[in-house]
């Protein structure tokens, strides 16, 4: 039996994941990426925000669907450069603070 795969969806998700990976994104960081493939072309829109929403960095890219990984990674690297490493350090510190606040204390 052949595996199920929808090529356009696979390319779109691959692009989105490459963007998130370039920004060290996870389910606790305010990062969004959306890609859509039509007629062999991919359109990507991405956003990263400070946790309080006061700073936002947006990006849009178009390219060949076969270049999904490079397009997503390149978009992430460009946003990372524009925002600066301090922005991402502060975001990670915030995520760690929230995570620590949500963990139950362990009794010994």
C-alpha cells in the first residue's frame, strides 16, 4: 500500500517548519507561518511578535514550491536578522519564566 501524501500540503508544511526552525519556534512562542502552494508556486507569510505584542516583524515571500525549505529558512533568517538576537533572547527568557510558573513544585 502506498503512503498517503498531498504534495502541495507537504511543501507548504515543509516551508512553515523551516521558518519556525530558523527562529527556534515552539508552541510557547508567538511565531506564525502560513504557506500555500498553487500551480507550482509557494506563497509564504510569516510573523514573529514580542509576547506583549508591542513589537512585530512580518515577512512575505514567493517562490517555486520545490524551494520550500530554502524559502522558509531564508524568511526566518531575515526576520531573525531584522529583529536582532536580543529580541529572541528576551522571548526565550519570557517563555522559560512562563514555563517555570506553570510547573508544579515537586515535594521531596
